[in-house]
């Protein structure tokens, strides 16, 4: 079971990155986009872009920040 370790939002608050720790001990970055029409329990939708797995939290943070910056500027 994955556990959310950190959450970051883009400057425009349209994107969110979650750093999760997987059951195998690795970190994974999940990219989510704010939905256009929020449903009661679904404000964020997963984005198809996937990040690699990391054994270092600092590398996961850098990748999350890069994904947020790229996504905010291009979407």
C-alpha cells in the first residue's frame, strides 16, 4: 500500500504532485490535475504522465517540482 509522504501544488494551483512511498520502499511521483467541474469527492484527477521510481526523497522532490513547473506552463 502506498503512503503519501509529501504534496506540492503548482503556482497556479491547477496541478498537484504527490510523492508516495510504495510498499517496496521506493518513492513515486504522481501528477494530478484539478478537475474542471469538481465532483463532491473528486477535485483532482490523475494525469497520464508517469514519473520514475526513486530511492531518494530529494530526487523525487526535484522531479515533482519539474513536473509541476512544466505542466503549469504548458497546460
